[in-house]
């Protein structure tokens, strides 16, 4: 992931908050940048393997605990849950369930990106 591109995308959020919310916004920006990096490595640009989905779930479990924004935390939790469903479908070797789970996980990634005020490609790659 190109961190410069991510920071440029987040710059309008920083400018809109002004000084009073700068510390909270900086924390959210940091949280969202880390979350975007975690999700971008999940394999959702294609069809993640069981191992990729499990690694993404593990990373998100760690990340969610430290998220400050309730909106971002809720979106990340939903995404983690969808990735967990994908991991289970892959483990069961159920192609139909895996396809459904990938679609649900991508939708959740888009919503997490939206919660962060970022373009979806920052989370899904592209």
C-alpha cells in the first residue's frame, strides 16, 4: 500500500476537523491507515485462501481492540466476522459458501473504508 496516497486521501478529513478535534482525528487517521493496511493484505482483491482469511481475522482481532472510533470499530468488527465466515467456508471446502462469504467480506471492507472516509480501493487493492 502506498502510504503517501493514503495520507493524501485522509488530508481533507484532517482539514475539516480543525484544531479542536485534531488529536482525535489524528488517532482515527492512524487507526484507519493501520486498518486499511491489514485489510489490503487479506487477499480480498481476489479470493483469499483459508490461511489468508485466518491471518486477516487474527490481525483484525488485534487491531479492533485498539480502535477509538465507535463507527470504525463497528465496521472493522463486521469485516472481521465476514472474514471469519470466509475462513470457515474455505476450511469446509464449500465453494458456494466461500463465494457468498467473499462477496459479504468485500461489502464489509467497503463499509469499513467508508467509515474511515477512504476510497474502497485503499482496503481492497486496485
